[in-house]
């Protein structure tokens, strides 16, 4: 498939000290990065207390007058003003 010249050239390239040095450097880099990623822990988030919405509760407790849905309560009860 390959000629003997190409195989000899490929052997020389793979066994050169530059290729071996770069390969070792890349392997060490990957090892250090993976070690740092494994040892890193994010700080736990502080849970904030939920803010109660007083306006929503006040509107629901106040009744239909403040919500704009009702009429005069005296008319509903059949009372007359003096």
C-alpha cells in the first residue's frame, strides 16, 4: 500500500525528539487540566428567603371593592344611608 520510502520517512518523523517532546507535553497538559477540573468544587449558593408579596395578599383579602369588581356594599346589604 505504501512504498518503503514513505514508511521509512514516517518512522523517522514519529521517532524524532520534537514529536516525542510535544506528545509528552500534551499528555501532561491534559492530565493537569483534568486533575484541576476534578478537584474544583463550586461554592454552595446561599439560599435567599422567599419574599412574601404583601400586595397580592392584601388585594385578595380586601375584597371586590378594591379590585374594582363590586358595587357599593350598602346596596348589596339593603341598607339605607342616614
